[in-house]
């Protein structure tokens, strides 16, 4: 992969309809983004790959979709209202504000370059606040959730009882989260509205360490299995002074972004912090009763917490490549077929009626099995370029010979190699090439 810069990816994402700046016709809203036709498919494929590996492929994890708005007490109990803050410093020279713990040099302004101009750090609250009902008063305050995890803890007993789960078991959730980040940026890496995929895995206290190790390996492998370059993804254990108040051990899955290694996902051993806190604050006993041993205890929790939008970005960066085909340079997204927004493109060589009729026939064969795109405009070379740039694994070309021999050409995105075969064998051939991946 050539060193793909942020701008290159952002331009491609906009040009091809993956990601648009939000409110663009009004000048944009800083760090907000809208996902276009290809972007939504990429996000959907990513969520589905996560859900499959976490929920539907297993018998010990079930799903949940909890509300974005919850009682304020949830965030009091979790510790977010009191301490979900980042250290904010302001440069007295240029008035830019920064998150102190993310500055390369904590004494030098990253904007104007002056040294020793920062104010004392102050805790800046990250939860976005709003009001329910017609009166903007303190009693009506609610927060937009800053993580999906707490919705899982407060439903722990509902889920355990109704799904008849016994330890060890997990609850998974995908959804939006909101943080009033001090310094959003690097395209969709850090935004104020984003999407998370989180799973809380409840187990006996003495098994927490074992499950923590298990989820470290499993989560790292998930990215590799979806095509991420193994050398560009790694686990990094937090130093003791980096650990959040609730965690006895945390590791990040990190990706080698254009600016260096940075977090894709956090995997934390949260011990019994959350269930205990919600028990104390709500008065509802969230202990687990183990019938065989006749004992009550708070399960411990291991949490893999990933970002949908952030990992989509990492997969785009990782897939980006430039190479040469027949003396011409091209851009190609080498996305794993499971993530590719379009799986097969159907391209007639010309718009002539009889070719369009066969095109319709081929499209009907494929549609319903795979996400396909039929493209009849522009030269075939330009259409191949477009499909390469959006990561479509295969193009099926219909030419004038097709009218005689009822055969089509299949072009491979990565190698650009072409094979010709009868339409009757097309579905089987593609199924084989996808190898069950989609
Ligand atoms: P950071 O230290 O970078 O602010 P964090 O450690 O607070 O992040 P977590 O609370 O562990 O992040 O959130 C879990 C995951 O959610 C992150 O690994 C990331 O993928 C995603 N995430 C968190 N904040 C954002 C954001 N502002 N924009 C996009 N994704 C985010």
C-alpha cells in the first residue's frame, strides 16, 4: 500500500459517495459527516460482520438495542457525570484549545508553535446535554449517551432473565454515541457523533483474566480476517497510569494510521464496577445467583468496545492502493469482499438494445444474491476504474460475442485477470470465487 494521506482518502470518499461533509450546502458543520450510498453499505457490511462473529455465530452472546436517552441517574452511577472529562488547555497567544493528553509536546501550541503559552488544564465535560420536555430546567436534563455500554448494564437482568442466560455470557449492542470532543478531526477518526459496537461479557470473577486474554486474541483476529494488513494492526496494553477508574486491565487494538499507531478498539477488564455501581444507585440487586453453588455474586465483565465509523475509516485506508495496469496507473480499493459495498458490477460494452437485454438477464441472475451495480455509461476502461476505486471484487462484461456464444467475461479487481465463461455457469463460478465470504 502506498502511504495514503488523509486527503487522498477523504477525496476519494467524497468523490465516489462514501462520505460527505455534513450540512455542506450551508458551509458544513465541523467534524460532522454524512454517509452516502457506498458509505452506508460499507458501514452495514462492517456491522453485519461484527454482529455475525459476536452474536449469530455463537450461542453465548445475545443482542440489545437500548435507548440513546436514559435516566440521568445512569450517568451518575457510571461515574460519567462526575468524571467523563478530558484535560483542556488554551493557548494564550492564538486562543486555540487542545486536549492536553493528545498533544505531542504538552508545552508547545500545535497551532502557533509558541511555547509556555498554555493555561492551566481544566477538566472539560464530554457529555452532550439536552432537555426533555418544554422547560429548559435542571430537572429536565438528559445526556446523549457517550457510550452504548451503560445501556447494556442497566438491562443486564432483563436480558439474563428473558434470554435465560447463564454465566459466562455476553450482551452486544451497536449504536450511536456522542461526545463533545475538544479536538475532533483526522476526517472521521474522531467525530462528536459516531457509532460504536460494544459487547459486555459477564463471567465468574476468577475467570475474568482468562476471558480478557480470549477477547484480546479474538478481536485482533477479527480485523485480520476482514483483510486488514496484519503488520498494520496490533495490541497495546495500557500502562497502569492510563487505566480508567473502573478497569484493572485494558488493551487497545491499534491501527497504523497515516499519523502513526492509534486506537481502533479498547478491550477492558471492568471487573464488577458497573453492576455494583448500578446496584448501589438503583437499589436493584444485580448480583447473579448460581444455583449449583448456591452463591450470589457480582459477575465480572470483559468489554471489547469498537468504533464502526472509525474502523470503516481504517479499512478504507488499509484497502487503498495504487498500481499500474497496461501502462496506466489506477487507484484500487482492495476491500475484503464481505466489506465491499458492491460485490459484482455488470457492464455491457455498449448501450445497444440487444446488449442491454442480455445485461438485464445477467443482472436478474445476480441480484438478490449479491449487491450489484449495472453501469452502462462511459467507456469500459473508465467503468473498470470506477469499480476498482470503490472496491468491487468482480466485473462481469457483456460484449457483442455474448449475443453469439452466451458467454461473459469476468474481471478480477485485484489481478485484473479476465476469464470467459457461459452465463449458465456464472452464479456457480462467482460463488466459488467468493469462497463463502459473502
Ligand atoms: P480516545 O482516548 O481516543 O478519546 P477512548 O479510549 O475514550 O478514545 P472508548 O471509550 O474506549 O474510546 O471508545 C471505544 C471505541 O469507540 C474507540 O476505540 C473508538 O473506536 C470509538 N470512539 C470513541 N470516541 C470516538 C470518537 N469521538 N469518534 C469516533 N469513534 C470514537
